[in-house]
C-alpha cells in the first residue's frame, strides 16, 4: 500500500512540478523531518501543506506521510508510534521515494 501511494505521489509531482526529482537531495532526505522530506525540500516545509493547496488526506494518499489523517488529528494520539522517527515505515518511505527519484534522473 505504501509503495502504491508513493508511486501515485511521484506521478502527481511529475504533472504538478516537472523535474522535481532533480531538486531532491537524497543524502539529506528524511521523511520524518518536515524540512528534509519530499514536500519540505520542494515547497519549504511539510507543515505548510495546506498553504500550498494540499489537504492532509492528499499528503497521505500520495505517500508524503505515513500517518493517516484520522490518527494525525486525534487529540490523544493513541497510535503515537506512528509519530516516532524509529517507526520503520518512515525509512521504508524514504527508500521508496529514492527509487522513484533515481528512476527519474
């Protein structure tokens, strides 16, 4: 599922921002960091996604985050492990994004 979401996100970026892969520094790519993630490197900061015309659901559906909207906006965050940089899904997302980037360079 994560792989398909990231492929969808990469195709979306191909249409929205042609050449985007050349603007990503894969050495510093960190999907957990709002400035070093894909969206952060392209648009300045993940936390400003709504100012860039995106919805949180779009960000999730396109592989820019591993945290589903219903978990992200919960008041007590019962699934806090998703917000940990130790969550292996963040590293898996990084690897999948790098594969999409390399395929476009």
